[in-house]
C-alpha cells in the first residue's frame, strides 16, 4: 500500500511538472519562437501559450528597442586626421524568427557591425564634415546598418554620434585655421568697404564738377564746420582762380 501511494505521488508530481513545463506566459513586448523536434514551427505570443514538453522548445524574444553604446573607435578621416568617435545605436527585433535562426547572438552581431560601419562611413569624410554635418552622417550610418541587419530581422531606427575626440596638436591647428579664416574675412570686408567708398567719392566728384554752384556750397559748408570747432587757428582755403585774378590786377601797369 505504501508502495502504491509512493508511485501515485511520483505520477502526480510528474504530471504537475509536465503541466508547468507546458505553460508559457509572454508579456506584450515578448514573443516565443517555437521549434517542433528541432524544426521551426511558429511564433507565438503574447499571452498564455501551451508547449508540448520534450517535443517542442521555445526561445523567448524581447521586441523592445535596445540602446547600446558603440565603444570609442579610432577613425582616420579622409584628410588623414586621427580621431576617436563613439556613438549610440537604437534598434529592435521586428522578425523574431530571423533573429533566432539567421544569426547567433544578434546583440553581439549588431554591436560588432556597428563598430565596423562607424569606422568605414566616417573614414570617407573630412574632419570638418565630422564636426559640422553630424545629422547627415548619422543618417548615412543608420541607413547602412539597417540594410545590413534586415536579413537578421532587426530594424535600426536611429544612430547618434556622441563625441569626436581630437588630440591637442590638432585642436591648436584648428584654432589657428579659424583665426586665419576670421582675418581673411575681415580683410575682405574692409576691402569691399574701401571699394564702395571710392565709388561714392568718384560719383560725388563727378557731380560737383558738373555743377560749380554745388562746389561753392560745399566750400561754404566746410567753412561752417571748421568755424564750429574750438580751434585756435583756422586756415581758409582760397580758390586758385581768385588768387590768379588778384595777382594779374596788381602786376599789370
């Protein structure tokens, strides 16, 4: 009798264990990739899912967006400048079947692919582009990563370049270049101002030459301006024609 009770207890425990093994509960953001005798059967979930123990196996997949940092990468730009660049990659699993069957450890695979793609894309651009056109570079890296991970059932939604580290020597060189650029722009602006001023002076001279009365008015205006200044000595310019007339009158008999 004791043996019968012990055997019954074992059977009951085995049934309970099989029932517990057959029940799977998947959250809203989870899916189960089910294999039947080693072959892919279907993707199930979310909610309550029943699995045949031993015959069926299930792999749990998380469909939420994964965020990971790409470690700093040594990149040599197209203009032969060595920099360290790190980035952030946002991706998620959109096809659980491919993520399980097509690639082993999709997280590691995506991380390694992100590092090589980052070096390859940024190495085709110059340093100025890395510093001033990050949005375009982010889009280029995201597009290449998304195309390469599509076969794994992974969607790369966004890539953000975080930091571009430059050595001290290059920072000083960039500062000198920026200073030289500012000086060049200042000289150009000054030269353009001189050109415009000379053009206006030429137009004024031509107008005064065509109207002698205007020249006289300008002369009187200049005298008024000089008289208004608190100067101890005032020099009055005398027209050359007037001097010649006076000299002629006193020299003629």
